[in-house]
């Protein structure tokens, strides 16, 4: 029972990190709109300096998310990050472009011009959320990998998991439902980026452009997300027999997860209400600038529930389309009881880290970005 608790506890932490990562992708969302919201060089400079305060937090959360997966569910790490490495390499490369875009656009000796590096930020703003969303969608739609733990005895090639084809993860982009969810995450990042810009950039013209953009991007996000969500609830899901560990196909498995874990359904509804409240209040009130907080909490709650539904209640969180019995669950892919227990003690420091992040965030945002601010301090 203690081992089972550790497994569920660490899947909860992984889910929470994933939810925080999706929220923090407001940086990518805002960057994808640089040229839509900033028509002059000074306006674009305000936008870039606004997201430039937070981009490192997003990247650090992405790395922490991967590191936590490696420590708590190493078989997933070796299967996905090791097998689908082309997909993850493209994602990481887009974040490298982001770092280059921020650091070098205004450096002395820049022969390419600031606009070239701003385009790199736009590329990351599009590619990052789209591919990360597509990768998460495979938790429900499956991937092409094979796991054979007996290979550990092969002295020549002790590789437990391998990809079933030569695409190494890029085949995920051939599934239309993965693309739909990827696009949903992309437009969600844009919505969050618009909320953040309205809150953080003190410029009436930019805020008005944000509100106009918010209507279309919110509509596209809701349409794509609801399409994926309803289809996922109605489709067959990947269930684990708790006695034998056998993976079975169960009709409407994810709908059953929400009904069995009714408390998650309540959290999901609360998150949806908060997000819709933020959208409506921001669109209807020209003086309302705090939508990022309602939307942020709402998105974290919704994404948290999505991750938990993928792994809890005897569900295969990383299904295999190549070999059903190779599918990964929190029981067959986790670290040892000792490792999970030791890491659980360390995880007790997480609230202190979050408190520090909140404090630093408030200090950085104590003064909003405006035309005066960007000329008073070192800027990107």
C-alpha cells in the first residue's frame, strides 16, 4: 500500500509540473504574437521585455518536468525521451532558438538585425506549444514503441525499450488527433500570452489589440479542445488489470475515470469556470487586467485533471500502438519503493521553492512595462 501511494503521489507531482508548464507557456504564446501586437520597434521591445522576465522560468520548468519523469518513472523516460528523440530534439531546439533570440537581438555587433532574432522567438512560440501538445496527446492516443524487459540480460544490446519504426517520434504528427490537441495547446498559449500582456504591459494601444486578438484565439482554442476532449471521453481507452497487469481496451475508459474519480470532475469544472470567467471579463471590461490569474489557475486545474485521468485509476498513461502489452502504467514503469520514498522526502521542500518563485515574480512585476520603463533599465 505504501508503494502504491508513492506511485500515485509521484504521478500527481508529474501532473502538477505538467500543468505549471502549460500555464508558463504564456511566454511562447505572447512571443508568437509579437508582430501582431507590436507594430513599431518600441512596442515590440515592450512585449519582448515583458516575456523576457519569465522565459527562464518556463525553460526551467520544462527541464524539471523531464528530470522528475526520469527519477520517478525511468522506463517512460528511456522509452519516450530515448525512443522518440527526434520529436523531443525539435522541441528542445526551438527553446534554444528562444534563448538565442532573447540574448542576441540587441547585442553589439549584431549583423542580422533585431527582427531576425525576434522571428526566432516567434518560431519557438509556434513550434514549442504545438509539439508539446502533440506529445501529451500520445498519452491518450498511443505511440509506436516496444518494451521487452528481458533484453536487459542481452550483454551485447541491453536495451529494454525501442521505437517500432524509424521516425523516432515524428510519427506522432501523422495522427490528426495529436495535431488537434497540439493546436489547442498552441491557441491556449496564445490566450494566456494575451492575458499576461494585458496585465504586464501598461500601454492602452497594445492592451486594445490584445482584447481583439483574445476573441478569435479563445474561440479557436475552445473549439479544438472540446473536439479533442469529447472524442477522448467517448473513445476506447487503455486499461490495466490490477491483478495481472494485463493491458485491455475499455470502452469510454476516460469517461469512466471522471465518473469514478468524481472529485477530479469537480476540479475540472472549477478550472473551466475560472478560464471562461477570465475570457468574458477581459473582453467585456476595458479596464480589467487581472485575467491572467483566473485563467492561470483555471488552466493549471484543467491540465492537472487531464494528466491524472491519463495515469490514475489503473490507466496506461503511455499506450503502445505497436504492442498493447508494452504500454506503460504508473505501476510497471516507476522507480523502486526506496527511490520514490527518498524523493518524497525531498519533495516536501517544493512549497518553499514555490514561495520563493512567487516572491521573485512579485518583485519583477512590481512595476509594469511601459515606454519609460524600457529606457530606464537594461533590456533585451
